[in-house]
């Protein structure tokens, strides 16, 4: 894990990092490394702030969209489904859509037009 990148990480990437099973140990190692080298704990405190913001919700919630949902939208089974599932989960983690139905509608438009969805939209 690259804590140096935390200030520039997209929210989904940071949530995945915090959701890692060994994250607490890695965060403590990062803190000790900072104290032993240059003493700056800005990144450590930033991560703690994000952890506090996520305290009342699952860091990595269950996925709203499944491969079956994408197949029901007309996608053919194959490796591209995994790619689209990752785009959908990233959008979910970044709270770009308020609920499953809105996220599914976003994917449906992309499947209907045959274009890959833009995760920034």
C-alpha cells in the first residue's frame, strides 16, 4: 500500500485500501515509519479522518450490481462483464449514484449505446 498517494487517491481507491483485511496493521507500520524517518503524520491523520467519516457505514458495502444484472441488460457473458462490474462498484463506492436503480440505469444507457460507461459522469 502506498500511503504517500493517499492525498491524491480517488475515494473508491481509498475505501478499498481501508477495507484491506490487514489495514490497521499497515496503517500502524506507516505511522511508525513516518515517526522514524521525518516525523510528519499528515497522511496518517488524513486516513484517520476518512476512517472516522466511514465509521457508521461499511467501508466496502455489498455490490449493488451483479453479472446477472449486466446480462439482463443485454451484455454477453465474458471478461468484459468483470470490467463493467468494477466500474459500477467504483461508482457505488464514490457515491456517484444514490441507489441501485440509478446506477443500473446508468449502465443500461451505456449497454444500449454500446459504449463503455464513463465513471466520471
